């Protein structure tokens, strides 16, 4: 996370082996880097023993919103990917305490794991408050990049949407410009972008940025139907 954007320590809820087996996959970066094709495809069948596409949160952090939605929408499945062990332990703790049967998490660098997203497997994709990687030399670490749009173009089911939300104006404008330059996607709204974000629960990141008076902006993409 970029310096100056840390928002306090997350408690360390190391999961029991049972909880880990139930909720958490871990794919190490060096293995992904060298042998990505040996990892399983992230299909709804593999993750949830279901044929229905799932809701994907990229960089889900502590999974507050994803767990809330999994509880409120028991007929759907939810899958969060994040790099941070401690954040995902928190997410697993939350999911296990609530007894959620329809959520799983993957600890991995999403940029390395992208090739394992299965075609038409994602019903809805969320990218909420991604790290801006402020220094220009770190921009290549940004999650919203052409490789992500390539992978999602295949992974999104036909009517699926990608929602992008950010508190960082420069990052938001860069992401928007990238999306607008990609003819495979169209926005689902007439305005160039939308102000605010009113989810059923606000994550600790959103609460912090709003307390600091930062403007929250969002845009939503669908696959272009005239391709
Ligand atoms: C600012 S936090 C936002 C977390 C969550 N979306 C929320 O709104 O509370 C950004 C998250 O993206 C994760 N992240 C950054 N780069 C990543 C990558 N390459 N792969 C997976 N997760 C990543 C970080 O670990 C962090 O949890």
C-alpha cells in the first residue's frame, strides 16, 4: 500500500486448519510466476461446486463488503482475491464466524493469477479503492491495467459488469481513460463517471477516506455488445 495511506493495524486472526481449508486458497507468487498453467482454473465448479458465475472482488482486503453481500445474497457465490495475509485472515474470521457457505478467498497477486480466471465465470467484478501506487515508478503495480481488462473480457459472463471505485483523483482519471480507450467495453451510465458510492456496508478504507473528506468516484463497465 502507498505510504501515507495506511489506516491502522488489522487484528491477526490466524485461521484454524479447518477454516483455512474451507475458505482460503494460497498461491505463492514465485510458483505463479514460473508455472501459472499448473494452477487450477478458477471456475464456479472448482470454487463452489456450482455452474453459476460468481461475484469477484479484486483486492478485497478484509472482505467486509463481500462478507456482507454473501450473507445478504445466499443464492450467489462470492470470491475475493488479495495479496495481504493479515487482511484475508480477518476476512476468513468474519466469514467463518458468520457461518457463510458461499464465499471463498484467494491469497495471491491478482496480476499473476489473471490467466487462471475461467471464461464466463464472473457475474460481477468489483475493484474498490485500489492502491494508487503513488510514485510513477510503481504505476506498473497498479491493478487496473490492460492485462486486467484483457483477462476480465474473457472472464466476465455476458451480462456481467465491472465496478471501479476510488478516492484518489489521479488514479481514478487514469483508470477511466484506460477504460474509455478500450473498445471492448462500454460504460453502463451516460455520465462520464458517477459521484459517491453507497454500498450496504462501508469498508474501513471507505470510512477513512470519507472522514478525511476525500471525494469518492466510480464508473461501471460492461462488455461492448457490438463487438
Ligand atoms: C486500499 S485496499 C482496499 C481494500 C478493499 N477493496 C476495501 O475497499 O476495503 C487495496 C487492497 O488491494 C490489495 N492489492 C494491491 N495489489 C494487489 C495485487 N496485485 N493482487 C492482489 N491484491 C492486491 C491490497 O493488499 C489491499 O488489500
